[in-house]
C-alpha cells in the first residue's frame, strides 16, 4: 500500500473505532498498513501528532460545505455547533481522546476563523469575539466528548444510567429531597444528551449580549 497522511489517518480512525484508544500505536498501525512501523515517522512525529491529524480530519469532514456567510450569524453558529457535535458522535472513541485538543491544522484553523468572524459580524469587539467563541466552542466540544463517552459505554451500562432517572431518582420522593419529589415526573428529561438545550442557551445569551449585527 502506498502510504500518505490520509491513508494513515484513515487507518487510525478505523483502528480506534474498532478497538479503542490503545489501538493508536505505531506497532498496530504498521501491522494494519502492512509496513514497517518506522515508516510512519516520515509523516508524523509521533502518535500524538497523528491524533491531532485525526481530530482535524473529523473537523474537516464535519465542516465540509459549511457556508456561514449565507445565513444570519446565530443560525450559522448553530449549524457549526451541530456539525461539530455530530462529527464527534460518529467517532465516539476518537472524541474521548481528541475533542479537547488543539490541532493547529488547516481544518481547525478555518473553523476558528469562521466562528470568530461570525461573532465579529454580530458586533462584538475583537476581545469579546474571541472570549465568546471560546465559551461557545468549549460548550460544543465538552458536550461532544461527554456524549461520545456515553455512546462508547456498553449498551447495558448506558441503558442503566438512563433508567436511573426514572428509577432510583424517582423513588426518592418523600425521603428528604423535596425538589426531586416535586419534579419526579420530569426527571426522565435528565436521560440522554442536553447538548441542544445548552446550545440554545448560549446562542440566546450571545444574541442578548450582541451590540448589533449585520445579516
């Protein structure tokens, strides 16, 4: 097989997806690619460098076709968030390793530029645009990592965690937890992801704080 950065990243995504984080080793990659492990060092300094390339691939695929200038700034931020979150959910085992990293690579750079640009378009000054983008993207990536970790659990553990809200917690009525008792029938809402709720909260907060926006 003819090696390239893309071929190695493809293999890394496949191995981690199938076997978990421990599969991201030079030895495992070399065996899967049918090459001497040392050949990988011509493309990546080490496995951490490869991990950053994998994360950047996920960002690039998630953002493909994104055209922020064709929509209002809040709608564009919403779409950006949904794309990134969805991209990491497709690769839950990779998300647990990479969602919190800074890749310093082209796809991430374009995404950061787009996000800060949207907030500048909303009327924020440069410092506020950067601060607010940091809060926005940390919310997105934090939920991506959390939701990916939940998806990576064995199904029986995932289901047990979700059932706890309508089981163990709902049974606490009258045991010194008055607010849980009052909201008992709504505790089912704690199961699953709160990402979209958090996203709307931050978008509404940004909208309220924006000094002025242009379409």
